[in-house]
């Protein structure tokens, strides 16, 4: 059962709408969709309380910058008295094609510094995550610049559709089991129906 939705990103205007901030954008959309209420910010995160049907959920964004996301995750798990398996982490993924939406029950960090930090802080890889495809940089040395870049004009319709699907998927995953969300959403739906 999912209780905590944690979207990863970097705080500050210079990072708004970059590839690395998709986790923040999905949280914003879910907050708006369910009318979640903003709570008093904590040192390591900003957070909201909301309900999906009759289930209360917490949505949060670390304010620690990406590489220290684990500080916020650990604090939230302890504060809420829940296990990592009840936390869904939303991240960008350059190993997936642009527009791909993938729920997973667990797994490695896949080269994502935010996931690395969370795994180190909570002491396990056994937590669900929603990975959003941003496409691969042209060269391995360009990863940092690439993930901190903004989407190009041709990419924006695909990203918009991916974010809408991801927000719908998060709400579905809270309502149903993660396995059902995986079978319903794991594909590259953002590319279908785009003329």
C-alpha cells in the first residue's frame, strides 16, 4: 500500500522544468488533481496531505538537492512510521526513451544520484519507483549537462503527455496494487497518439 509519494528534483528557479526535475512536476500535478493541502515545510522537504478516495497520502519534494534526497526520504519514513515499501519515488531516467513511463517494485539506482542517496539512507533497494524516460545524452561525459537541460520544442508535447500519464498512474497506483499500475502503465504511451 502506497502512503508516501516522493518526487525528486532540485530546488530553485534555474532548475525548473529541467529533465532532472520531472519528479517535482509529477508531484505538483497530483497535488492539484487531488486538492492536497500544503503543510508547513520541514528542513529537508516540502510536503502536502491529500486523499485518494478514502486513503490519506503524503506527497513530498526534497529541498536538499538531488544528491542528498535520502535525507528527506529517511526523515519522512521515520516521521510517518512507514516502511520503504510504502514509498513511491518518482525520478527521471536517461536509460529510458523519451516519454516512457515505468513503475518498478524495486531495483538498483540505475546511475541516478537521487536514488543512490535514498538507497544509502534507507538501507535497501526495496522500494517502488516510477521512472520517466528523458532519452539518452549523445555522450557519456555529457550526462550532468544533459539532465540539467530543458526539453526542446519538439520534445515538449511528448513530455506533456508523459507527465499527464504519470500523474494518472500515481493516483491509480495508490488506489490499486502496484502490479496493476505496472501492467496498465508500463510502456511508452507518451509517443502513441502523437501526430
